[in-house]
C-alpha cells in the first residue's frame, strides 16, 4: 500500500537476523483493536494475532485495547498466555477507557519479576498505566511502563505524560533503566506533519491544536515533547533510522500514515538500544489498525553505570 500523507512512510522492516544474542532483551508493544474481536463476534483476528506474536518469541509483550478480555474470568487472557508460552501479570483494568484494558506478558524462561503495580498512577490515566520491574536475560533491572494514552485530545495526553516524566532521567542516587511501551496517540517529536485535513473533523480534533480562530491546526505534540524533554529517547533517533508509520492504513476515514505506537528508552537505557522494528506487512495490516513495534536492548557495557535493584517503595516519587 502506498503512503497517503507526509507522515512516516510504510518502510519494510530489515531482514530479521537469525542469530539474536542470548543476552539481548526483546520487548513488543501492540494495540490489538477491540480485543482482536470483530463486530460480528468473530475471534479469528485475535487468534491470528496470537499466532503472529508467538512467532516473535519476545521476552515481554505489552498489549493495549483488550476489550472483552475481562469476560468469563479473563479466559482470553489465559488463552493468550497458553498460546504464547508466557505469564500475564495482573491486567490493568481500564475503568474509564471503555473497557480497553492493558496487559503485560513475560516469558518465564528469560524474565524474573522484581515487583509490579497495576495502577501506580492511582487512576490518573484514562486507559490506565502499569509498571513492572523485571530482570530480562540476566540484564540489570529494567522498569517497564506500559500504557495507552488518552485518545480524546492533547490536553489529556499531556496530563498523563506529566506523571510519566519522573521516569525519564531518574535520580543519580537511585538510577533506573526504563522503557515506556504503548499506544501514545501522538506522532513523534520530529515526524513530518501529516495533512490532518484529509480526515473527518471529528477525528481531526483528537490530534490537533485548536487555533485562535477555532480551526484545527498542527499536531498537538505536547505530550511527546514533554517526555523527550524529561529524558525519554526515541530508538529511531538513537539508531539514526527513519521512523515508520504504525497507524493510518485501516479505516477509510483515516487513511493517513502516522505514528502512534512507541517503545521509548529513558536516558539510563538509551545506550542499550540495538534495534527498533515496526512489523509492517500485509499480514500485520490485516490484524489491527495498529502495527506491532519491537525494541531490543543489549546489556549495559559499563558496569559502573549499572542501576542497582530498585527499592520496592522507592522513587520516582510520582
């Protein structure tokens, strides 16, 4: 499919190297669209999503928009765990966000959980946010934040990003390696400006600033700029690569290539990033209105800068 905007273009991911270093951590974020369930109740798309995710053999997978997964004692969550050979942490219950729950899965053979909080922001996020501190492939502890920022507008996303900023550049007295995974409902800090006028006004208002004349202006990037200024880094920038679109190919009303899904590393983890991939293929485009994003982290090379295991009740104080 050809690009339809000035935003990030669909770029084929690099050929996957067959030999991944044994100490390389692989983390994936994926918005599955209404729990992978179609309006007619079909589960085919969800099952195909699980087949794709299983083939990645990631260490950690963060899923968003798990609508309907709380039904019947969370049987879809447990089916996913069994299909993936992974263990789910207690899901983040999205009480205000239309049942768009969040979940984090980890592979028990390669990941050890240090601690976990399914609501560290105590209800401050529209969809929710989770925080796990993990030891992945014997690397130093990595704090994994996973979320789905509010789709309603830039002000809501900015307020949620304010809570996340505490993890961007943590205190020297208690440094933490942090990765933020999720659908952030914004484009990147330096992504080309999409032509939002190509989509209906009721959708455009979710993305853009309101000008003094009452018109929709350029993209409201306050949330992503705030995260960057706090110390979070985009792997595409770190690796000098062109960012790839993760949305804008699904609905006839929103055929406008743009980014929405991110795996950001804070300043203590940025040097560990070795690869970022948006899995953009005909197959993945048929599975959801968002594309899966995968980031890989190598162990820190300087042991003097290795963060120690965080205190269970320690900072960031947010």
